[in-house]
């Protein structure tokens, strides 16, 4: 439960940024937010969904050596810098900051960066699933709402509010409904296979008595 909450809470908080203007027909916004800022969030959400997986790939490589772990972190930092620079070129400094934040939000928050109780196979599968689902959901909602592929043409309009609420609430729902049973199934299979492998390793061995 803690694992699921750590992933869904950042998504829900982001969805709530769009909730108030949505239900008040864009008359009221949360303090510190406005339609322009939420437009940056929408633009950066696409960048996070499309290429946010790239800097995370080194973190998904399982290695027991200290050198390997250091190298994966260095690769993560380098790729993260490159992706952040690209995000800044496309959406400005504000867009870059939102990009970094939304990579954290889209890919499970604390489940990826702060702690992880899963087998490496499950973690990798879940991260790739989040990437594909986020990108598919973004494009599907664009088509559903009949929005242009050029985000700049609608990110500062009222359509962005509706889109943002639908997108982040959908990702939140998937974190609660879809991913937990998938994680349980994968972990159950992997732990069973591990016990079976241990049993096979001990099969046929005889204990020596003094």
C-alpha cells in the first residue's frame, strides 16, 4: 500500500492543479497557478512522457558491483542533463523545471528514486509500462479532444485545463487499479521461480556427517 501511495500521490496533486479551474469553468485557480503555468505543465508532461524514459534507463540496469552502480548514476546524470537541455530549448526554463518534476511524477515518484522493494525485472517492466501508457494516454486524449498535434496552439487555452485533468486523473487511476495487481503477479511468479531455483540447486546434494 505504501508503495502504491508513493506513486499515486504526486499524480493526484498534479491533477488537483487542474481540478479547481475545471469545475469553476476557468474562473478560479489555485494560489500561485494560472492558465499559462498549467500550459507549461501540459507541454512538459508530453516531453516527460515522450523522452523522460531515456535518463531512467541506466537506473534499471541491475548490477551488484559498486563500479557498475556509480557508472549507472553518472549515465543517469549525463542523460538527464541532455534531456533537460533539450526541454529548455523547446519550452524555456520554466518548461525545463516542469519537465524534471513531471519525470518524477509520471514514473512513480519515490518508487523509482527513493526506494524500491521490487525485483529488478518487475521494476523495469513497471517503468516501461508507465512510459508506454503515459505516451499512449497523452496522444489518445489529444485525438479524443480533437486537439492539434502542435501543443503550442492550445496549451494556453481552456482546452488545456480539461486535458490536464483528464490526463493526470487517468494516470492516477491506473496506479491504483492496474499496476498493483500486475506487480503482485510478477513478484509472486519471480519469488516462486527463485524458490524453485534454490530447491534445484540443493537437489541431490548430500550432507556430510562427522
